[in-house]
């Protein structure tokens, strides 16, 4: 079913050609929690044609404060199933494929068949590095983001850049496990990530290639840093 005028508010920001490219794109989102949920919703609303949602977790009560897919009625449901159900009510034209398991490096090629762009919404630093390796091997652009308390980071890693491994190294888990996750941080950081992703899908150069944006919502400071690529 096509709803006339669905994308009329995208015009002037996106051209008809841009909208066509989005409609014919496939995006994978690895992690469907706070960050990944907002990313999936925004991509569906803006008109990306196919989404692949990857997460091996179920919703719990503590997710209600920030995860847009979580409601009091679906606690215990697989996150990817909750996301699929919500996205169907948002934009029934979007094809949503769900994978109810954790990302594993060896499964990357199978998970990312026919994918044009990958979003990293993980909370494991080691898995982030593995995800980047797979994306580079498959020549896929990667938008990565992380959150912790009032703070967030966003960047873009194109094939050959290895920005994630240079920035995060081989840690085990991000500081969000100790600094917490309020509702506003994933919403802001996800939106910034989607803005970079839409540029990539439309064939434009992202602003954060070989760089990362540090977001401080406590002081409302945004600072861009270059990543040494040597």
C-alpha cells in the first residue's frame, strides 16, 4: 500500500533521485536496543526500502526508559520482532528481515547479503572491531556510534579506513554499562548517525569519514576529531 504524500516532507532536503536511491537500498542494523531502535525507525520513516535487523536479545523492563521499540505490552519479546512489528505500522512498504542472534564475524557474509550499508549499534568494543573487519572485507561502508550517559560518539568507516579499530582498540565493553543510558542520548546520536547514513546511500560524501564526532549533551558541546589513518 502506497500512502500518497508519505515522503513529501523529504523534498528540498532530498531530491527525487535521492529518494529513489533510498527506496532501492538495503541497510543492516547490528544491535536493536536504544541506538539501533531509533536508527531503524528513522530509516523506515525516510524511505529506505529494506532493513536487516540483527540482535540476539529480548526486551526487559529496564529497556522502557530509552528503547523506542519497548512497551509495557511486549516485555520478553525478541527485540528484532518488536522492531519489525513497530516498523510495519510506521511504513508497510519497507521490507524488514530479522535475524534473532548475536553478530558473529564468521556469519557476517551471510548476514550482509545484498546489503549496501551497515550501522553499528553495539555495546561490545571487541565485536565492533570484528564488525568493521567484515564490512571492509565485503567493501561495505559502516556508520558506527556509541553512547554513555550524557555522551555519544559517531563516525564513518569506509573500506580500508579501519577507523573503529583505531578509535576503540580491542576493549570488551563500552562505558555505557557504568554511566547509564538516559532516553535522550540514543535519540540524538542515532539521528546524527542516520544523517551520515543517508548521505552515503544517496551517493554523497559523509562528513565523518576518518573522523569522529564527540557529543556532550551536558554542556551542549559537539567536537569533531580526526582519526590518524597511518
